């Protein structure tokens, strides 16, 4: 959700899921942590001064990833342990607490990781083990086809779902990586290894761990990238990278951009406009027909997505770009991509809301639009796992609001309690059944009572949902969608 997303807002928020703090080696004196020349070396850990969200000083433990010298002044690139990489930054010597410095472990004779050479063996216990929590209660899972009954109780409504005897609840496997950036929300899934942006962390070396672009100017906005993006090396030393906001081509200077704008005829993304309501439009872009734009879009998105690795094969993908219109043209707000053919029912591969537009409801609008397309296609869909931290928050919020909207809208017929099944919720919303079940469990709505499942909507949940829906002003109008799905399996090489 620049889902980017965007991710993507909430820049200081800690990631979902618990990550154990890596325990460093015993604290040594300052001399032992310095190189023979008396300089702080890469791999050292020490407290670093920073301002938190409340504008208060704090001294979290950080690892020094790189050191550079500018005009005789040392700068240190630090990663705050147990914080998201988007907070990494260059700091001066004054912000380092040298009294508590920890030196890196000595390099092993044959440093390997899964039989392959490691990228940074000298770093102190840099590899944080993935935690796996398995929950196996004896109660069965809710049946997907058994109807749920509704009846009021003390101002709240309860749904009873008959249990399927003899079945065990599926294990809930939660995994976290080093930065707690990725989460499968209880649904383990192997990462896809093809396409423009794939879930592959094998290239997470010292180069890609560091931001390489200082600032991006995109239209009237200046963006501070959060993560590494493989723009050409000669552009990484520039104070500002200039992008055309319509074709996303990049230039070295403002003069280059101005010269480009005199030749660029685009005032909207290439492709077909398939939705327009008010000032909001969506454009469908074929990654094969508009390869240059698609690749430039992926380069921009990589600045704000850490859990993907960029490749330049955009042919198997469709890109849906959301724009905001004014007298100067259609300005990009965010986008999501999807595979033309997905064997695992993915309706989103990558999703991003650009930072200037975050926390304004555009993320949910992108998600809602992806499910509207799935409804037209007659399929249920799910986002590709793992999700980023902000993507997971956006999807959980959307799933919760959509499912609660269905449950609260049920009406009784002939005096009998209304009933609904998991399959029916999935068909109405196009949300995959596994996501429906995980959302009900996340909201803690499911209770086991006298051999059957009861979905309990408390007054707090109802009131919270009603308040949230009052704030959700941006919605997709299906009447404004002009979209005809294609059967890509019959189109040869797309």
C-alpha cells in the first residue's frame, strides 16, 4: 500500500512481530574497538543519539555499516538494531557514544552461510534467527461452508458457525527477518523468483543495505528515499535526482529535466485509463508494451520497498497507476502491479503509495481497486507474500473493515437469524478464504461454544468500525470502472 508502499508514512513505527535483540559481544575499551590507525571500523556497535517520534533524545544500539571522509570530516552510516532500515542515516562523530562501543567478532576461517560465502562475517552476530511460533489448539477450524447464524445478546450480535469434527486448527506460523520488514500474516508462502520485483533477500549485502540516493524531485514533491535502488552508479553522488513525473525518466540536473520536458508529450501514464471519478484516475499499463515506463516505475518503487529485489523483466506484469488530476496533468499517487498469469491467485505483486500521499486513504483505495478487478474477473485474490510492515497494516485494516461491513449488514428473514458462510463472504468480497479466516482470528471474533463457532461482535468493535468508516471518504465506484479482463493463457507470449 507507495504500498508503496509507502510506503510509505509511519516512518518511525516499529515493525509488526517480535524480533529478538541481537546480543553483542562484551563491551570492550575504546582502543580495542578501533583499527590499528585509531579509527572506528565497520561492524562496530555502539549507542547513537537520535530523536524519536516524540522529539525526545534516545540512544539506541546501532551498527556502523560504512565510514566516509568528506573534507576531512568523518561520517558514519549507521543501522539502528531492531529498527526498520528506513531510519538508517549518516551521522557525525559527536552522536556516537564511544564509551560503550562493541568491536566485531574475529572473522572465521571459512565464513559461510548455508554453504555460501557470507557478505559481512565480521559483524557481531548480525544474523538474527527467524522465530517460529506454532499454535496447535485442540479445537477445530471454522468450516468454510457451514452457515453462521446471527442473534443479538446484550447489545451485540453473535454468529454461530458449526464446527467440522475431526479437523485440527492450522498452525499459525509467524516469521520475522532481520528488519522485521516481512510478514506472511500466518500464511506461509514461498517467494516468487521471477518478474520485476521479487521476494529475494539473498543479495542483501553491504551495498544494498545502504541508501544510495540522497533526494528525488518528482513534480512538485521532493522525496527522501528509504532504501537502496539500483539507479546508475553515476547518479548516486548527486544531491538531487530529477524525475519526469509523467514518464518517470531520470536526469542529472534541473536543466536536463527542463530540456526533457520540452520534448515529453505525456501528461499522464502510458496505457489505458480504465477508471475515473472526480480527480482520481487509474491507468492500466502493460509491462511488455511500455517497458521503459514500467522499469522506471520499478526503480522509483524500490526506493520505498525493502522486501523486494528489482529485476528488469516486466513483460509478465500489468501495472495499475493511480493518479490525481489538475490543470497540469495526471500526477502519480501510487500503483500496484500484478502478474498476467498467477498460479497462486495473487491479485497484487507490489503495492505502493508515494510518501507525499500517505495517510490520506489512498492506500486502501489501491487495495479496494485491486479487489474490484478481481470481482470483474470472477476470482478471489490475495496479495503476494510476504507483505511489508506498512502493507500488512493496510491490508489488515481493509480486510477488517470489509468483512465487518458484510457482517453488520446482514438482515434477518422471516424472523429467523441471518446466516452466512466463509465461502459466501469470500465470494462477495473476492477476498481469499484464508485471508477471511485470518482476519476473523486477528480481530478475535471467533469463539468456540458448545461444539460450534460463534462470531462475536462486541459494542467496542462495532463502534470502532463505524468511526473508521466515517473517516474513509475515498471509495471505489464500480460504475466508473471500464475494464475487460483478458485471458492471458491464450495469448501466447503475452
